[in-house]
């Protein structure tokens, strides 16, 4: 598979597969969610199941665009809608779960329910994002901007695993993953930097398959070969990282918002660790971001995992 290096190429790739992924949309009545789902349907890679509130009856253009590729499941309120949407996933009647105009806490309660939810026992729930800006020449994945405040060693290892597998879903045969810090020096003041060296050694022994893992590195030396050279740092990433693993949610979330606000970069995101992809956008996210997030989720459905592990 040729690596997918832009979000435009991602949607084109999905459209060429001759398949429509089924999206269970929870209370999808807001404009940006409707626009994102409509675009995915029109691109040819999605069909929608609106759970909860129905489509606006006056919106004939929307109904026409979705004709033949939309259905509706009635729910009395957002809580029931979230439970029913999760049930559709568990019953194999939907492939992707998407949040519409409903509180994140409401949806996550349904997703994380120990008996009827989507998070298998022992799995780590985290958030993966992808950003695109022309100067880099390829997509850049990063974690975690939304879920885990301060990752434990086990959670960070899961983030590396998810990052590697997500990169492979996008056609990156040998993912280059950077463990991020504010500098390139390990220090007892930042205990996680001492873990970085151990994790890099485990990667060299093949723990996560064929990947290149290095750290601590800052964002610039992870993504800029010139910066590596100027600082005199040797790194197997060679300044060409495919994914960044941030030390905590503060760093990851700040990076996410700087990329969108200052760099005007296109972005997308999804939850990883669940038995099916979950698109959990902010209510303020644009229709474009939500569309790209749907596409990101779709390419991970049924993506083969390594060593018999579950899919993303």
C-alpha cells in the first residue's frame, strides 16, 4: 500500500475501496456533524445511522444527499441514544461510533460501561490525532491530546502500540515514533524520560514490530533533520517522525491547539483502544475536522493487528 500522505488522499483512498462504513451518529443534529456525515456519504465511503434526534424534516437537500444511505433509530433522550448506538456496534450493525450534539460524558459512560460498553478488559483508552500542514510533506500523528492526563508506563506503551498500528493503517511500513520532552536529555527531574530509553531498547528488540522509536526528543528535533544536525544529535528518526508521543495531556493538547489555531493545519482525531473506532469531536470542531476524523476512523476498521492483538 502506498503511504497516505495527506487527508485528501485519505478520503480518495476510502472512496476507491468500493465499501461504505456504517456510522452510528449519536444525536447528530448540529450543522457541522450533519455536514461531515453528508460529505462522507457523498464521497462514497459511508452510510449513516442517526440515533436519537431525526434529520430536520425541512432540510430536503440533506435528505436528498443522504438518500439510500441513511437510517434512523429512535431514542427518548441522549443517554438512551448513546446506549443504543453502542449496542449497534456490539451487534455488528455499525462500524464507527460518532458523537453529535451530546455531552462527551454521556457518550463515554456508554462506551466505558464494563458490561455493555466498547472497551475490552485490560485495554488502555487513549486519543490519537493526525495533523497536516504542507511544509512537512506528510501526515503527523500524535497522542494524547484529550484522554490521559499523565500516562503511566503501561499507558505510554499502549500509546506507542496504537501509534505504530495507526501509521501502518495509513501505509507507513516502518513508523518513526518520537517520545517527546522539552529537550533531548533524560533527567531524574522528569522520570518518564528515564523510561524512554527502556522503551526505545524494547522497540529495537521488536516489541512493537518494525518501528523506529527514540527519545527524549523535542518536537523540532523529531521533525527537522537540520535541527538535529545543528544540535549535533544522532537519532535514528533522522528528523522525520511519523508520530509524536507527548509526556502528558497538557503538552499534547497545547500542540493540537497550536497546530489548528496558529498553523491553520487540518486535523482529525479518534479514540483508540475500543473495540470499534470512536469519533469524539469537540462541539466546536469544524465540519472539515469531523469529516477527516470519520475518514481516519474508517481506515482503521478491520485493520489487521500484530501478534493476534485486537484492531485499533
